[in-house]
């Protein structure tokens, strides 16, 4: 059934994004400690996505792994072979990226509140 195959692929892409987004952002954030830097990256990727520049977002993601000093995951590299998978992954990655940034923002705000 094609619908089940599509769901399986989406679930796999979701898992791949979830597996690598948090460690990547943790590493980037530990280097910079600035939510604003993470926001800049998020808004840049979203702007590219909104104008259907999926391959550019993929290049940014690859670059982020490099900046973080992390190996580019083979699972993500495999997705580059299909435009449909690229688009699906980029959507998931941006969604996960936003979630992680918001969590970091809350953590940072809680640390700033005096007892």
C-alpha cells in the first residue's frame, strides 16, 4: 500500500531528524551560548524553505555539522538522493530546530530569574 510506504518514509525521516537535531544544536549552543545566533540560523533556513530552496537548506545543515565539529550523518547524506526526501527532512529538521531553540530559551530564562 502506497499510503503505508509514505507514512513509513515520513516516520523514518522524522526519526533521523529527531536523532541528530538535538545533539547538533546542543553542540552549536555550547559554542555560542546565544539564542539570537540560533534564531538567525532558524530564520535563514525557514526563508530558504519558504522559497523552495531545499538544497540550500541541506547545504546549511551540512555546514552546521562542520561548524559543530561533528561528522555529517550518513543517514542524512542518503536523503540527498531524493528531492522528496530532502524536502521532508528539511521540514522536520526546521520543526525540530525550532522546538529545541524554544526549550533552550526557556532554560536560559529560568536561569536568569533570581530566587
